[in-house]
C-alpha cells in the first residue's frame, strides 16, 4: 500500500505530460473531446499498469488482507448478536452495559445515531481513499461506487441489529479511519520508519482536495 501511495506523485506528473501529448495529437488528428478523453484514459491505465509491474505493488495484493479481516468481522458480529439474544448472565451484563443514549446493548438503537455515525465514517474512509487515486479506471470507479452504496446500506442494517453490534461496527470503522489519518502524519511515519510523504501538510492537502472535488 505504501508503494502504491508513493507512486501517486509520479503518476500525477506522467498524467500531466500525457494530457499535453494527447491534446497535441488531438489537434493533429482532429479528435473530438470524447475521443481525446478516451485516448487519455486508455494510455494512462497502460502507464499505471506498467508502474505497478515495475514496482511489484499491484493494489490487488493489498486487498488480500480483507479475506482475513472479513471472517473475523463476521465471527465477532455473530458472537455479539448471540450474546445479546441468548438468555444468560452475559446478556444481562450487556443490557446494563451501554452508555449515553444506548443504555441497553441488547436492543437496536432507536435514535439511529449509531447507524448514521457508522455510515458517515465508512463514507469518509471511502472518500479519503478515492482522493488518492489519479484518473480512476472504470473498474475502480465501479468498486468505489459499490462500496459507497454498501456504506449507505449499512445504516438501516445497523438500525435493526442489537446496539452491541452497531457499536462494534462503528468503533471498528472509527479506528480504521483514525489509522488512515495517523499514517499520513510525517512524524508518525518517521517514528514507524515508513517512507516520508512528499507533502509536509498532508491534512491541509487532504481538505483542499476534498473541497476541490465536491465543490465543483
């Protein structure tokens, strides 16, 4: 993942050069705007694939971890559901173990605050990830939109399960989002002996990119 992230600056520079070359070629061959856009995206995908092969860091490799995390997430969720529904001393502890607006962890959150917080956090994670991509391919865009849809679908699902499950899902997403932000800090990266980012103000750059994308 770090290697893929480190390539983004090089991809961005190559994309600028490619855009210029395509514009010159479009003038020579009288391409329409649609043809120019098609040629740019096709050649950029080819360049990006070559870079992934060169550095041996195809993003699919980073997704392999999901196949470890997903069974664990499902197992813990089912365990919390069973503990919330089974008549036992542990269920009684969960019934009195909540806080704030969800004092009973064995029933759904009727206020929908936990489900909405879960959905928004997941969407933030997806959007932060999407800001790292330069000219995403059609497949990448389809995957992003699918994950966005799943993040929204989790809101009504989390509103129908015991609050213990919704709280676990929200806490898990919040920790993941926090890790994502922490690993952008130059000081944290130096402490963990990771490659130093090109920018010294990653959080400001992230906000700038976010507003530039959604204020069009």
